[in-house]
């Protein structure tokens, strides 16, 4: 269930996704929020710099593994504009992070790309629950996913 507070964090992720797009990247943005509601880390997709793995969710998992205790990681929530790809879902699970809340799903992104006549990528489009053994996941959020769709359409 998406709360009002969740929605506020997701709106910030949409803003980060727009920043990513402005800088020539795919429009993805993410936040790591502590169990107490403090934003601990924020990032956006930075793949245009030549690094195809520079996803914000992957950076969050790396940050959390280094800077947070196991208990802090379990209580933390990752908010993101788009559902984790399999690489980022794996990093999330390996870091032992808690809940994931996303604005738009991988399934939605696949459908949008088909709608625009784009080819599928080299990575199987798995849902987070298909990657992680245990996943506490909420999303998508219709109003925000429409904003994300517009950002992706602008990119392509």
C-alpha cells in the first residue's frame, strides 16, 4: 500500500529522473530512506558517462552496504522512479535492504517501448519478485507512472 509519505518520496524520484534525462541519461531516479524517514542517499541514472551499470538503485545498494548496519539496511526503503532491473534487484538483495517502492514497473516500460517501436534489450525483464527470494515491494503508482512515461518518450 502506497502512503502519502511514499508518494512524496516517489515525486522526488520523478524529479531525479527528469534531472537524469536533462543530463543525457535514461530517466531513472532513486532515494534511500532510513526507517526514521531520513533521506540517506539520492542518485539518478548516469549511464551516459559510458558505464552501463551506473543505475541509481545499484549505487544505493553499494552505499548501504558500506555505510549502514545490517539492521539499518533491513529497515530502509528504496524509492525509485522505475522498478529495479535484475542487476539492481540482485544488488538490493545482496545488500540486505528492506522495502522497495516504485512509480512505474518494468512491465509498463516494456509496453511503452513496444508502443514506440523500440527493440527489447539484452537483459530479461524480470520483476523484482522473480529475482529476490523475499521482496517487500509496492508499485506502480498510476499518476506518477504517466509522468515517467512522458520522460521515457522524450528520451526516445
